[in-house]
C-alpha cells in the first residue's frame, strides 16, 4: 500500500524533533548554564542559587525541575531513536484515525515516563552514594571504586537472560503492537503501550544508561556514543550480536581501572 504524504513524512518529522533535542543539549552544555545538566552543588552559586533563595522549598523544587527537565531531554535524544520502528508501525496502524497525533503523543509520553522513573531512581541512588561517601574512607578517597563497579555491573548485565528477554521485545515492534494494542479506550491504551514499551526498554538498557553517571550526565559526546550503541543494538539486523562484545568491553574497562588504581 502506498503511503500518503502525511504518513510518509512521519519518520523525517520525528528525526527532526530528535535532532532538535540533540541540538538543545549541545547548546545547553556549552552555555553558561551547562553545569545544570550535570551533578554537583550548582544550586549554591549563580542564578540557580538566587532563585532557590526566593522560591518556597526552592532548594528542593528548582533542582528537581532542572534534573527532570534535563533527564527527559536526554532520554528523548538518546532513546527515541531506538523506538522509531515501533512509532512508525504504530503511526501506520492508526493512519485512518482522526486522533492519530494525540495517540502518538500519548505513546511517546508513556515511553518517556518509564525513563523518567528510572532517572529519578538513578539520581536518588547517586545522591545517596554522595551522601554516604564522607563516612566511608574507601569511597571518599577512591571514587574510582564506584565507577569500576558500575562498569562491571553494566558489563555483566549484557550476559543476563533479562537483558535478552527485554531486547527481543524491543526488536520486534509488530509483535509488541499486536500484544499490547487493542484499540479499546485508545488514549489510555496508547499511553500504556508507550509505558510498557518503555519498561522493556529500561529493562534492556538501564545498565548502559547508568554509565552516564560514570562519564558525566551532561556530556553530550558520551550521550551520542551510548545512544548510538543502544540504537544499533535494538534496530540493526545484527544488533543482538553486539551485546556480548559490549559486555566484554565494559568488563575489561572495569578491570583496567581496578589494576590502574589498586
């Protein structure tokens, strides 16, 4: 069946939106406010500190909003490219519906919500580690231990059954749609479809995303590298064969850090 103009332009439009997310991240990183993408005590200095002092619960509210905004933007830039096949097939499936744009938007919202929940959990864990580090000399004076540990966990996860179960779900968008889309209560169904797909995507890629806390959550270069790896793993015909070599590479990296610092 030949696609109409509106259907055929869907992927280019999504690609443009993803490109805009990358451009925004790049401009943000090199702006005077680039530190807001990363961690640290940036709310104690500069504009953010001034706003925190005047907002109710500003020392909680503003950092939370900035972290959420930055993480959602990073998730959109890094992870939406990995789910384009599902979005494209879903758009074709609902092409005759008048509310197709709303349904696609709800699917994307559900997908990003799954990654937002993961981001909140990861930031809480990161903050907890930073909080207990002063009480443990090993962590305080040997920060490389955490980095090597994260790399080792990410590498080992590449060999797990859970990794391949979730990866197979992500690599078969048509099968996933047939299981999770029934067209009843379409708006709710579209949102839950995106949420379920996002949960499998988190299950597949959470360990690699944790590497952002090792290399720097505000580093656009590393975002590109990790995003490309996940996109190839999920979308390329040979992508499934990438998981084990990537696991070996991460374990080797962790071992090299340990040898260099032990």
